[in-house]
C-alpha cells in the first residue's frame, strides 16, 4: 500500500503495474493462478486435517501427530500466502487508478 501511495504522490513506478494493457493482463492472470493454487492447497490441507483430527474447530486445533501437524501447518501457510498474494495485488490496482488520474 505504501508503494502504491508513493507512486501516486511522486508519479513514479516502483514495479508492478505497467502502462501496457497486455502486461497488466498478464499480472492479473498470474496473480489469479497463484491465488487459485493457494486456495486449492489450503482446501486440501483443511480436508486432510479434518480427516486426521477429532477436533471440529480450527480455532482450537492442535497437531498431536506428525501428519496432523503438517496438515495444520499447510493450512496456516496457505492462509498466510493467500494474504500475501492479495496484498501484493492491491498496488497493481492502485497504480492503474493513479495513471488514469494523472
């Protein structure tokens, strides 16, 4: 967000969005593919944890055995990666709005 804000204020680009529409479309497609992979991995980890665990809530989850722990770690890592991909995608949208405003 700070990079996007700095780019709007100072009319600079630190990376991300390009002036060319094909480059922007490729960035969006690549981001959506990565986000889809993260969602698929998170869903797989959640289902695997659900099969291994007898706890019904993720908020009270504990990984007692190695397989259960790895499934739970995969779920948390997928959530973290998904949030990171989302935050890296936001400046792409902000920079395009700045380019239109200038």
